[in-house]
């Protein structure tokens, strides 16, 4: 049982939060119809759904957070939502805080929903009626006036004919785009530096925002330690430092270059560029300089930038209920008023003017469903009581967001067409496969997809410029209406279809349980491989079906798959790098994508893996890892965290190491063709023995010998070096100024024989401490297997020219 009250608790600590919360958990193991892993240990999804009867696993009861008398009172009046979790201590991820049970399925936060819109004065209403709009009805087949019989089974696979193995041969079309992605709040850190304003995720996670621009809202922290939202799973984890990308972006570009990456998707932090969210309050020139430097460096490294304007980090200054409602803003009649639209358009204009001469692909919003549906009390920021009514708030927020999208696209096309770029939006959905061939199950699965993906896609890619008619039939007046002008702007307001897709589930019709999305679908996951995230169940064939659904409904649009990935646990680099399950995930999914392109004739032009590196996984904090590169967060002290201050990411000593999935994706992208993921055909990434040998510095001409020290993960560097073997920040390949003379040559009196001991090496990563020579203490580089060289954070390259041999050098 999980129930929640909006009673404010004491500030600070990991046990108190703004919304008091308690859950009692019952572990449940779903009986799988087939072993989810092959005998070889490879990830597989080769089973049809088994019988509904499951096997009860071990049970455990656990309390979470604080329970007050008000919370107990909710139980008496029936304000209850079910919350089921596996025994692995895994809750929701970036998919949904799902409420799952073998015999039923329930979604949402129903404290307000049970009252209904008419029930605010105490009127009693039934659960089903409270969830339906006033002008909606519940026929035999919700959403379909003619019944379910006319719905066809979603192809290309019939039930029970799913692939047991996948093909790993075949080439992709010429110019197919292979990329990786990140998001600003998840990697940047530096949350109080250089004029950045507060975001709703800072407030949600409990970061100390006192004194930050935009952080004086009605529910913002007034004195640290700050409250943590009850929906935050990893208490104390914040994006304060995250992966320290703000300070390590040159290192990260070196890693991208070492893997041969050609396309990189990232987001701009709205509060870093516009601290309060409003341009009239000022543009942060330091924030603009950061992104200018990043974009310039990417292009100089041969990497094309793809930029997302909004990846969930709304400036806190634009959310201050009841005065300022952000995406959830409404007029006196409770209708969406679009008050935030001009702020978003102004922000977009700043980005287009500052970066549009070099950025040629823009994404307005990443996953509106997540940013609005899950943010209305389901575990994503802000999840505040003011905007957690599932009967109203997501749909108002979605309406405002769609109109903001259309407005900024119109601006781009009207005023920035000369830049020669393209602009679109990215929506997300996991596939829902009918559990049986019954028309009712087929309809339930279709509603599950349509009421999520169609909600944000039909107004843009559909023929009417409106929400799906099936959704309007079920939701009634809960869905706002577009004006003629809004419809005109929305229709066709994307140059490509952005799709984020991760997993698959089974869906069966349940007439007694509408769910918060009113799909009447009981969603289960039997027989499907499970990632670390409780919402993530893999199926390559489900991905193919998802792409076919988009192609059928929207007349085969030009599609970019902008996210796809697999979460796995890891506490050390050694555990993380051998991520064979993630390799199998990408192998199976790209195999089915190739079939969708060649056999189904779908217009799919690119695939972006998620993510470039391990990062801050939203409310899950640092407990789940989606990265294709391991991030050592160098956990230590963060005085601005709300609690657990001694075990937070720190600045200055983090490092990265590529995982096998990164190296497998490099092989695929380099050949533009599938490659076998089996361990016999793909041995994985290089080990640190590649650093043992003789190297030539291509900038200075100096020769260096590097010798590994046993199996300690250390190496010694010995040889001829200029007085400054690194290039200072701001010069060289990634800078605007020439480097000092000493870094350019290795002849005459400028030479200085130098020995550096204890250099850190791990896999294809190397970190040198130059602090005793007056340089950086965490200077990173990465092995490029294609060129047999080390690419350093300053853009310098050391080519390997021979094996190690002892060098006798007189040291002074």
C-alpha cells in the first residue's frame, strides 16, 4: 500500500520531505514462461506470454519515509494507490512509477482523483466516473464506437511467432546516423556556478537553492538543509555535481573522438542560459559561452551537434504556485492559458541566435509525456500537490506544451530558415503487445500506446491537428480544445519524428480498472528480460512493432530514434565494463531496426544510444546506470546536498571508462553494418596493455615511453617532454588562442626529461596528474583503437610507434 499526504514535514534530512509518504511493499516474482537468458548468458526475449497465474516469491514488508496521523487517515477514507516492487530494491525509473499486480493494473495518484472534479465540495463519486470526463462514456470497447472487432492485430509478428534468435548481418543505408545522447541536468553539475538559476529538479532533489536566481518560489527552500520530495528514491542524490561535465567537457569530447562518434545529442539548460526563465531578467553570458565552446569543440572534433531545448529542467522562476504555473498554468475557468509560451519562445530565440549558425538539428521537447504525466505526482519533478491531479493536470500541461512547441517552431521557420536547419520533437513510448488475440486485448494494447504516444503526436503528425479521436471519446472534456490558429500551427510542426523507445510489455483488457491513463489495460511483463529499472523489459521485436505503429499512423515519417538503452548495476569499473546484456540489447534492437528499414520500408534515418556515460538518473539518483561508458563519480563531500553529504559526486577527480557496449556500437557505426555480439566474435574493449610502449607526441614531436606497473592499474611515463606537456585550457584544438611556445616543440633548451609515476590506467582510459609540474591533476585521455593512439583532453594526440623498451635517462 502506498499513500501520500501533502502535509509539510520538517526541513532537511533524508527522512522528511514536503509530501509525507509511506509505502508498504510486497515483493512479487513473476513466473517467466522461459528462461530470460540464453545458455550462453546472452540477453534474449524469445518467449510468448505464459499463463496469467504467477508464482508468489518471497514477501517483505517495509516502511518508507515518515507516516503521520494524516497519512493514516487516508487509509480509512480509501485514498489508496497500490505500489508493487521487486525484491531487488528497484522502483520506478525514467519510464513510470507503475503499479503492477498479476490480477490488475492501477496507475496514478488518486488522492484528488477519487474526489473527482465535482467532488471538491464533498460529493461522492465512483472511481470510474471520477476518472472519466463529463462528456465521455464507457462503451463495450472504450474509444471505439463500432466495437473492438474491427481492430487488426499489430504486425509484423503474429502472437507466438516472435523471433527466438536475431540476425546480426546486413548493412544500413548510406548516411545512416549513429549517435549518443545526454541531458544537461544529468551530466553538467556546476549547479551554483557562473550565474546559473535554480531548476525544478534542484528543488525536487533537495539541493540547497537558497539565494539562487529564481529560487524564491512559494514552495522553495528557505533554509538548508532543504526538503526532499517524497517521490525522490535516492535520498540525498542531486544534480549538483552529476558527471561534472561542465568542467570535464574537453575530456568527454576526447572520449567521443576516441570512439569515432560522429553525432552527439545533448540539451541546453534553460536556467543556465536564462537564470529566471525570463529573457527580460537577463541572459547569462557565461552560460552562453559554455555552450558556444562546447559546440565549437564538437565541430572541430568532427562531431555533429543535435540540441534539445527542453529536457525537463524547467527554471524554478517559472513555477511558483499559485501565482506562476509553468506548464500547468490555467485561467480563472481552469483552462490552459499558455502563459509560459512566450517565455519558451524567447528562450528558443536566444538559442537560435547564439548557436543556430552551427547547430542544424533542434529538438523542442524531450518526452513531454514524462515531463508532464509522470511529473504530476508520479516521480518526476515537480510532483507537487498543486499539480498532481491526474484527472486534470497532465492534460492542461500537455496542451500548454504543445502550443509552446508549435510557437517556437513557427519562430524558427519564420525568422531562422536561412540557417538551413531542421526542427522537431521527441516523444517516448514502450510497446504494448496484446496478451491474447481477443479483440478486447488488442484494443487495450492500442489504447495504451495511443493514449501516450498519440496524445503528443497526433496534433503534430496527424491529419486533423488534434488529439486522437479515440482519446477524446474516452476522456471527454478532460482534453482541452485547440483554437483554429493553434491547430494550424501544430499540424506539420516537425521536420522529423523523434522516437525514444526502451522496452515492451503485455497488455490485457481489464474493464474494472481504467488506470490513470484510462486505457483499461492490465500491463504485465512475463517472460521478458528485465533491466535494473523496474519499468524496463527488453524485446527487439517489440521495438520493430513500435516503429511500424508510428509508420502506419503517421504515413511513414522521417524518423530519428533519439533514445534507446539498458540499465545495469555496477559499483566498480571492473563490474561495469563487461556489460554483455547491454551489448545484446543493442544488437537485438538494431537487428530489428534494420528489418524495419529493409523489409517494412520504414523511413528510419538514425539511432542514438542512451547514454554516452553513466549520469544522474533523475529520481533514481546514482543507483541505476544507463551509460555506455562508466563514470567514476569520486564520491565524497557535498555541502549543498540535503543529506548523505559524505557520499555524493565531487568535482575534480572523476573519470570515465568505455564499456563493451560502447566498443560494440563503435564497430557497428564504423562499418554501418550489424556485427555479431557473441563473445567469440566480439572480444570487447581493449585492456590497458595498449598503453605499454613507445609514443610520439604529434604536437611537440617528443617521444615518450610508457610502462605498466604489474596489474596495479598504474603506469610510469618516461621521456622527453617540453616544460608544458599539456595545453592550457582555452588554447590549441579546442581554444581560440595559440598555445605557449613550450608546448609546440621538443628541441633545444626547452626540452626537459621528465618521469611521471603512478599514472592511472584502466581499460582504454588514462589519467595523468601534472599538478607537481603546475598543471592539471586529472588530465584524461582515451585509446583510439582505429589510429592506435591516445587522444587527450586538450585535443593532443600521442601515436604509438613501438613496443616498450627501457630508456636510460639522467634525472636532475
